């Protein structure tokens, strides 16, 4: 493996590592030689992933972490340092979604989205930052096209991703002279359980995906793209052609994009708006 594709000797913390993009990143980073600290609330699932990685000759530990709890995030960093002595990559991937009109949604749903998607990244970054500066490492936030323009029916999700991106961009500028690499990764629709577990207006999971997932990006493709971006010190990665076009068009034809997004989201089965 060349130095351009290898993560040999690097220590990576991955939040939301029990499924989807986080789990795929665990296997992708491990295949490139990284040593892993995997975080999620479900310790049993994390332990099974760690055991599989160990059986295949990789190094990894599991740390039960609820990213909405500041002390859990501090403990995550402490456990990484206790085991490996340094941190090179912090991948802030833990996240949840929602599907409801703002006029109908219980405000506890918006708060929960912000706690997981935004404050979870803030807490982990706060405690990992001194060690990432020491290693001249990378902070990576898994965002979304919803972090570039609002998605109807996803007000809390978009708000949390806008906040995440603003936080990471500011962190990058503050550390321009310190060697810190900060990257925002924005996948398109990805075939994970995020839509199944997305919260409805009252905070209950919707239980089914409103979209055909067969033609979506795979978590493995997203993980490869994130790994390439880290190694190439990319700033922002928008992973689909449609996403790149919509972000560009938003700057030039904002009213048209608003209408397109409205019609696109309204076509979902059982859409909360028409």
C-alpha cells in the first residue's frame, strides 16, 4: 500500500461506528492500517465489530459513548489516549434524522437533533483537539447536502448540519497556522438505517424508509471517499453530481432550487407536505 493510500500507524476515533457509514469507515480505515477507537451507544454491537476486526488482524477497541453526554465524549478521548497514546483522526459521524413539518414537530425533536448531530461533534472535538493539534491530525464531520441548503420536512436535520459546518469552518480558520486538517464530508442519499430511525413529529422513529434504497450510495463507497479525502487533506467533499449541482445552483438560482427541492421531497411516499 502506498503512502498516498495508507493510514498505517494512525489512530482514528469514529463515532456512530455501530452501523452505516461509521461501521463502513471502521473497516475501510482498518484495511488501510489505522488503529481504531469505535464509539456508539450499543456496546454489544461495537464489541462484535471489534472482534471481527481483531480476527482479521486489525487493532480496535470499543468505547460505549452517548455523544449527547459531555462526560462520555471526554471518556472516549481518554480511553483512546490510554490505549494508543495519541489521536490522529476524529470522525464525527454519529447522527440522526427527522421527517416532519416544523409547524407539527415537538420541539424536543429539534433539540435531540442538535444534541446528537451538532453538540456531539462539539464535545468530542473539544476534548480531542489538543491531541489532534499535537499530531497535526484531522477532524472530519459527516454532514449532508442539507448542510448547504434547507430540506423541507427536515428542519431540525438541516439546522444541525448547518451548525456543524459553521463550527468546522470556524475551527479550520482558527487553526490555519497550527497544522490542523478540517474536512466536511457531504454524502448524498446513502443506503443506511438513518431513514428508518428518523424521528417523526412526536419523536418516535418512523420505522420505514420513504425511499427506494437500492440505487443509493453504499456506506462502503462513502467510507472510501472519506478516507481518500483525509489522506489528500480535502476541505469539503460533496459526493454526488446532483449534490454538487444543487449547491452551485443554490448560489445562482436560489428560487428555482427551492421549488425543485419542494417538489422532490413532496414526491416521497406519505410526505408530510404536498
